[in-house]
C-alpha cells in the first residue's frame, strides 16, 4: 500500500468533488453559454460553484473568474493588470520566492519593457514589508506576494506588506498567489488587502483543470485569452463545468473545518519533526512557524533524486521541490539560505489532515533505511 506525502503537488479528489464532476458530465453536460434548458442547467452549476468559492474568501460571486488553474490565474493577474495599468507606471515588484508561474511571467513582462524588482528574504530567511515598501514608488503598477511558499511552507507577510504599500501608494495593484494557503489557513480578501487572488481546485481535493482569480470590484484586468464573452469577457472559452463543479464541491466540503484540519496537520507536523530529530543526518529547512502542511528537510549527503526514487520503490511518494519544476531546482531554497549539498538533498513532505502517524512512521523508517544504504 502506498504512502502519499506529496499533497502540495496535488491532492486526492474528495468524494463530493468526484460526485459533482460526474453529475456535471452525465446530467448537467450542456454548454453554459447555450440559451436552452440544458445550457441553463449547466450555467446554474457554474454559478453555484462561483458563489461557494466567493463565500469562502468573503467575496461576491461577480468577483470570481474561473480559469484552467492557478498558473493561468497568475498569468491573467500579472499580464492583465499590467496591460491595464502599465502604460505609464512601468515597475513590477514581486518576492524572490514566488512560484514559477508568477516569477517567469514577471520575467516575460520585464522583457517587454517593464522594470522588475525581486525582493529577497533577509539573512534570517524572512521577507519584510519594509523591504517591499522601500522599492515601491509612483512608477509601480503591480506587486505580487504569495501567501505560503510551496517549497518550504514559509508564510509570507501578505497583509502587513499590502496594507503598508496601499497606505502610501493606493493605486498600486496587489496580487496574492494563495494556492498553498486556500482551505488550509484562514484567509479573507479584506484581511489580505489583495486586489487579485489566485486559487486552485486540485490543491484542495478538487479535480485538476480548475482555478479561479478573484478580482476586487473596480480593478481592471485585460483579457489574456480572447474569443468569447464567457467569464465577463475576461477569460474566453467554454467553462469546464465538471471541474468547476468539483472545485466548488471541494470548497464547500472543506470550508467548515479549516481550523480543525489545520490543528490536526500541526499535530502531525510536530510528530514528524519529533521523529526526524532522532537522526543527526536530517536537517529541517522549513520555519517553525510555517504552514503545518509542508515540511522541507534535507537528507544530508544523499541527493534528492536518488532518495526520492528509493522512497518511491518503497511505495512512498514525496517530492524534491515544486512539481512544476520537473526535478530542476527552482532557486527558491537558495533564496532562503539553503544552498550546496543541503539544497541538493532537499525533500518536501506535504501532508493533509487525513495523513496518519503510521504513514509518517513508514516514511521515517524508509528514509532512515535510505540514509544507511544509499551513496550520495
């Protein structure tokens, strides 16, 4: 039996999500843009999911735009907002530890003529609002900071940063990639002080292929995908009703128990760290006050890829970093001061509230076995 500990990459769809997707494929399978009854029934499914997701972050349904996933949401946020506001204000500021879908999009905008500033962590491994504020000016059109780092679990100071920037430069657009925080940490649009928020369905036990972008009322985002009037003409293309339905069902299923599941995850994280502390060859890369769902460690002297496949042969699935990097180091660990052999031996363990202590015991046992048997 396998032990799946790569939930930051994707999660197993929950039963309500699967049932909602099947219903949308077999019963409400019409095109939401069609003007007949079958189309209306499909549109009602989309509308219901939109309201559930909006309610879960304290937003209005009309502020939610569905996309194919967080990567598209991040692209739409950065490209769409910079197109709307970047004619005269030509600076974009992001954290230096963003997901590739933000970092590489920002790099593409830099090549098109924008000034790009990446704000790195200080020597203590933390990012400070003051450092963001120091590089913002009247020429800045957009800033972007993720809520939870997907490789280390570090929780970034989004609220503090965005509120400080807005006080001094109210016209700057604020964007937050909330993929690893949504349905895991308490978060509302007003407390984050975010104009744009990116979400993903398959990270919260939904189905792959659905994401959302929250756009605060009054904020303009120009379309990246054109060709139709769907999603307020901001994101053209027939909505994928099954995966949107699953996204809504997963959010509805998880929303009432965010606090309880976070507490459970914290207990599991503490248990795992306690077990790992028994080995002098394990270094913990995640901060103590990080997300309870992500634990980054280094199996010292053992290359990540070699250890990952050793564990895989034991039926245990973890990752060496962001799944989107396809095994290539993203450079994020280096930004947090984790370099050299320690970075080369990094593993990311990401859990859910349903993870068991027995599964964590199996992982630790296999990891210790690998430390004994493997050559670097």
